[in-house]
C-alpha cells in the first residue's frame, strides 16, 4: 500500500501587534509551552522554540496532515486566547496578521535550531539573520 510522505522542516516567525513587547517574562514560559503543545497536537515535531518581547520563532517538522497557513492560524489563535483568557495577561494580547515561513533543508536544521534557541543573545548583540527575523506586513504581488 502506498502512502503520501512529506517531511518538511519549517521555520516560522510571527510578531505581536504593532511589534509591542507584549511577551513579558511572566507569560513567556507558559506561552511557549502552549504553542508547543498545540503544534504537537497537530502532529508536528517541535525542534526549537523561543521568543523575545515582540515575536516568536519556532522550528518544526511539518507532516502532510495540515497546511502551513492552517497551522499558523491555529498556533496564533490558541496562544492569544490562552494569554488573554486563561493566563489573564495585564494588557490585551494580540498577534499581527502576518507571519514568515521558511523551509529549512535537513542539513541546516541544527544551525537554524541554534539560532532559534539563542534568540535573546542574538537580539542583545544585534547578530540577527534578517531573512529569519522578517514578519511580513504585506504579501508580495505576483510577478
């Protein structure tokens, strides 16, 4: 019996509304746990997950059971609901509508995972990878 096989490594980045520093130390850990558990619920293997005050990075292995757009919508929706309604954030918590999604080759997974894991250090030293920090505001027009 034949079956579909898709193994895609995906690096996702999304930001808080207006890039406000809404991810405070008080909510960071529960927020990341919430995002990770939701990704696992959709059969994704989370390889690395981290954040700074205004955005999240996640590197995961995506299977063929869900589209990228549906996964991101679910991760953002469940996590914002969690912060606002369950964790009772001090301020209204909201994500931007846009996100960045980057495929990662198997040979680059460890390098990108280290980048995600060391987010705070990268942001302190301004040692950022511009293409992996982008949270796109507009969808580019077709050429």
